[in-house]
C-alpha cells in the first residue's frame, strides 16, 4: 500500500471539540479532507454550523459545552445516530478565563479550567471507549500545550490543567491499548489563534517568545492540523502515549 494511503480516513468518524475556530476547525477540515466523517462541536450552534457548512455532507454540527457531562453524552449519542460510531476523539476545547499570577486565580476560575480542560476529555473518552472497542479500536488525541510541559508565565492553573491532560493521555494509552485504542497528546506552542491573542498581540511578549525559538515565527493552525492527521490515522498505528510538540522548537 502506498504510504499516502495510510493517512486516509474513509469510513471513520471523528468528534472534534472546540472546533468552531482556530486549531479545532483546522483539524476538522484536515480529517474531513482525509475522508472522515466529522462531528464539529463547540458551545454555540451557529458557530459550528458555519464550519460544518464549509466541510459539507461529511460534517455534523453539535453544540455542546465540553465541561458538561450531559452535553457530552448528547454529543456522543448524536455522532453514533448520524454516522454509526466513533473512531476518533479530538479533545481540543479549552478554557482559560484568567491571565496573571497564580495567587490571583479565584476558585471559580480554577474549577472552570479543570472542568473543561481535564474533566471534559476524561468524560468524552469514557463515552467513546465502549464504542471504539466494538469497532476494533480507535484514536484519541488530546490537545495540550507547551505549558503542560513547563509552566507558562501568567498561565499557572491553565498550565497545571494541561500537564494533567498529558498524564491522562498516558493513562488512557496504557490502559486502553489492549483494546486497540491509542491515545496521544499534541502540545502546541505559540499558534496564531483568537485563544492565544493575549500573547501574540502583546509586542513585548511576542518579541520575547520569538527570540527563544529556533524557528522564529508564530505557528499556524494548519501546522498543528497536519500533526493531528498523522496521529488520528493508521500512519501512526504504532504510536500511543506520545507527547508531540508543534512549537517551533520552544521546548528544546
């Protein structure tokens, strides 16, 4: 089989959270281009409707709060009802309502960050697991951050949550590999998205960050999506429990 065929996803169904824009939307497009059915999810229906319309008949738009177990149950159910199963889960939704010293993080903000960034992926993957087992396996892709590898300045609890997500990925890989279910994590660096605008729109922070990069530029969502396609596809069939950076060399 030609190597490019290992990147094809015909007959597979993927759920992507946080897919109304940025990295999530780019991943949804990449997986759909590779032949997958994609369930595009985020909090606002009109936002995911727009992404699904761009993709076409392969896409289903489902509004869901990634921090709500009830919403995630409905999301998984809609995926199965529409496409017959779940083969790929991409946990991209994330929350970070605060930017500043860790001691200024209030309890409500801590709870929201952990609920969306850690508990949400945990619950959605638990819902997908029995379906993947019935289908002979699956791929889980958790979008972490370089902050999960080394705490980011002014992003303390967010960094904690992303470190927890990396650990959760490894636990899933170890326990679920026997069922043919793989789990890997991507840690983006500074990618030009609305979510990271507080960083790249600040001239002082941007200058400082770029000075540390072997590739001295901001990354694009397509560059993260290409890595996601590899990890979601049979091309990475022997990869599980891995933590992959897309950071311009920031973590070297």
